[in-house]
């Protein structure tokens, strides 16, 4: 676990020696998609995985498809909590995934910058801040995954927009967290010839991608 730039770009890779070269990846947003939305999750005691999340991630683990979390953390920029608090939450998420279904994450990338942030964290339109693609591009650089075969799952249109900007194959908009009709309409508007948009109730519906992405590994 480390701040990539010493300030607001944070990355963790489970095993830097594992070769994911050429594989598709499943990118997922964290708050409201992986975990219950609590508005600025800052304490391990507030971590609650959403239903069927662990089982879904475990299925991708068994298929040898990397699962990578990409998350904006403006609460850090605003001074609501620290990177130490964030890391404690991450440790609890990993513990709950393992306990529930022997599931695991291959990497986590987090952006602590925000235009209303304090001090050096007050950066407008930072490259890592979704809808910009910086975290996904960094993941491809660190893990070697193939972006044009990868998908992203998020509750906000900006999650899918970051995937489109990074050259992903497509994205799934879910109705958990901040997912609502307005976000869904904005997500659907992101469709283009080389970027698919699918809709789902929650992360468990990402199972619809498993056959597509498994075929892409061969």
C-alpha cells in the first residue's frame, strides 16, 4: 500500500509478481457498488458488503480475471478522514470478502484529489479523478491487463465515463449506491460504437460478463 505521488494517488497490488499480461479485467467502483453506501466511508465498523458481492468476485477469481477497484475518495481531499483511515477500511473489506466466499481483490486504486480539497489535495480535474481515466490507465501499466477487453461496473455515469475514456469494451450501470434514473440515463448516453453500456440491479449481475471475458483470456 502506498501513495504513488506522496499526496493523493494511492495504489495497492496484491502480488506485483503475478503476470496479468493481456488479460481482461473487471474494474469496479467501491462505495455503493462493492460496499453499502454510507456517505464517506471512514471506519471499518461501517463496512458492509452488498449482497452477493463476495460470491460474484470469487467467480471472477476462479476464472483468473483480475478484479480491480477504482475509487474516488473526495472525503480525504475534504479532510473528513485520512489515508490511514482509508487503509483500515480497505483491510476490513478484504477480510470480509475472504470470510464470505474466499474472494479477493487483485488491486485497488484510489484518488484523494478533489476540486474543493484542502491544500495540495485541492486539484481540479486531476487525471486520476473519475470521469478521467488515470486510475484505469495506471492499473493497466502496473498489472498489464488489456483495457480493450475489460469492463467497468459503477453506480454513477462518471464510473462508466472513465472506462470509455480508457478504451474499455464497456460498462455496467447498477442501481445500488447513488444509482438512480438520472445516473442511468447519463450512463446510457455514453454508448458508442466501441463502448457498450449494460444495465443491472447490482454487482452480482456482472456475472453476465463472465463468459465473454473468459473467452477473451484464451
